[in-house]
C-alpha cells in the first residue's frame, strides 16, 4: 500500500435516491489530500448461508479483498427499525467468515448516517458499533456524525445543499483519515 490513505466506503441502502449513498458520494469528493474513498458495491453479495462456508464465491472474495486492500472503512447507514438494515448486516456477516482470514480485524472505521427522521440514525450507529467490536474493527469514537431531516439537506442531484453540513462532513473526513493513518501505522509497527 502507498502512503495514500484509502478508505473503503460501504453504504447500507439499495435505494437509488438513498441519502446515505449521497453522503458516501459527497464524502468521496470531500476527502482530504493524500486520501481517497473507494465506494464498494455490495448489492450483488449472496445471502449468508453457513452451509456454504468453504465454497468459493468470486463476489465474496472480491468484497473481502476490497476491504483488505484499504486502510480503513467508512459505513454510511440508514436506520431500519432502530437497527442497521439486514442488507448491510448480511454483507458484514458474509465478509467476516472464515474469521481466521477476516479482512475487518484492526481496521479503523468511521460511521455516518442520514435519516429523514429527527434522530439521524443514531440507534443504527450504536448497533453497528456493537457488531464492529466483535470483528475487532476500531471505530472512531468522536466526533459522531448524524444527518437528521435528510430530505432538506440534499438537492435532487444528490449534492449537499446545506453548507454547514458539508463543512461538518469535511472535518469528519479529516479526522477519520488522521485516525486511520494512526491506527494503520500502529498496527504496522506492532507487526500484527
Ligand atoms: C423498513 C424501514 C424501517 C425504518 N426504520 C426507521 C427507524 O427505525 N428510524 C428512522 O429514523 N428511520 C427509519 N426508517 C426511515 C429511513 O431511515 C429513511 O427512509 C432513510 O432515508 C433511508 O435511508 P436511505 O435514504 O439511505 O435509503 C425506516 C425505513 C424503512 C424502509
């Protein structure tokens, strides 16, 4: 891996006009110098079935490899019924097995969420944090990043129309990249 910090962007919504997908795309545009966001398409991953453990799947292998080849992760997730969408949980489950070669271990991660409601997806974020603990992902604790009332924050082209939000996202990404640089540097130094 080069000095450039590469973050894998994983979205939790299949919706064409997804605010969380908009958030990821805007993040790709706002990444600080010396870093890039690679948005990973998880829409064609199979449903996890433990009976198929050990059988090869090109799409799963490619997903695992795209996580492994990045320094850190950025999840942009909606909140469904106070949790993360099953679609996103399935993608995480699929990539996490076999656990001996899990690509998640020791990866830094940011979590952002957009919701049309007033709480900005915070309950989904806390559930996702719990899942990441088991996977030994190292989530950025603060700042937290929620977008409430998302409908009023994006234009029909998917761009953020709220200047304060764009600035907050830029700062969040700066912090995430600095954090990821530190976490991945510490891991390299410790030889893990
Ligand atoms: C099945 C389902 C459950 C939902 N549950 C919640 C919820 O618990 N809390 C919330 O704030 N919004 C909830 N919503 C609304 C979504 O967060 C909102 O539609 C959001 O814009 C979806 O994200 P997206 O724009 O990225 O597709 C739910 C939507 C669906 C379809």
